[in-house]
C-alpha cells in the first residue's frame, strides 16, 4: 500500500498531533522520506516506541541512528537477523542506554507491563471508541424495542376497534331480527282475523239461507 494512503487511513480523522500510534506495515515509501533510520530523529524526535520487526537489520551498528531518539523507551526487533548475534541484548542496551525494554523485556529479563508494551493512551482511546460503539448499539436496540412496543400498542388498538365494529354489527343484526319477528307476528294475527271474519260471514250466509228455506215452507 502507498505510504500516504496508509497514513491517511491511520489518522482516522484525527490531527497528526493527536496520533499516539502509527502502524505502517507493508507500506512502500516512493519518495524515501522515512527510508532508513537516519530520518527518524529528525522527523519523529519524540518517538517512544519503535517496532522494527521483520526488517533486514544484520548488524548492531545499523541501530546507531536511534541514539538520537532520546525519548525512545521500547524497541522491538523480532525476526531480524541482528537478534542472532552473540550478546545481542547486552550490546543493544549498551548502544541505546535510553531504552527500557527490548523485545518486550528489560535488562533484568522482566516482561514489560501492557501499559509499556503498547503506546501509552492507545488502549484508553480504543476502549473509549469501543464504549461509544457499544452505547450506540444499546441506544439502537432500545429504539427498536420502543418501536416494537408502539407497533404492539397500535395492533391492540386496531384489534379493539375491529371488535367494536363487529359487536356493533351484531347489535344491528339482532335489532333487525327482532323487528322481523314482530312483523311476522303481526302478519299472522292479520291472517287469523281475516280467516275469522270470513268464517263468520260464511256462517251468517248459511243462517240466512236456512231462514229463507223455512219461510218457503
């Protein structure tokens, strides 16, 4: 990856002064601005932690430009050929007396605590970023739950309205049924009255006929 592109990504919208750790693995510097160790003291005078692992460093004297980095506390040279030399650690500490840790251990072979093995403040920034991300996720989850509750409430209200409409229709239907039954009863009463009237008229006619027959006799 191009060096400028990688640096832009590593900044993460921060100002250069706010950067505490810069990872430039597998980057190519086409203009040679930071090629070699000679430029480090000039460009990065306050450098405290330097990881040169997996580089072609074969001789202790190659590290001499690092003497100018007075703030350098930790140096990592894992998988460099220079680590195979006799008395490698002793000679590096002698060359760079400002060093506290070499490859994660001090002069007494005591392992560096996590706070010194990594750049001071980098872990805190990462924890803050993670905490912010977790808070955002919790807020989003809370909003989703509230939204679900609102949907459930809307469904309940709609269900109650539907029930009210159905019960209203049933009441109307029941009222219509009662009216229909009353109409049928009235019709039946009328039919019975008409039948009684007709039967009464028939009996009257029969009596009149019988009276006429008696008169003829």
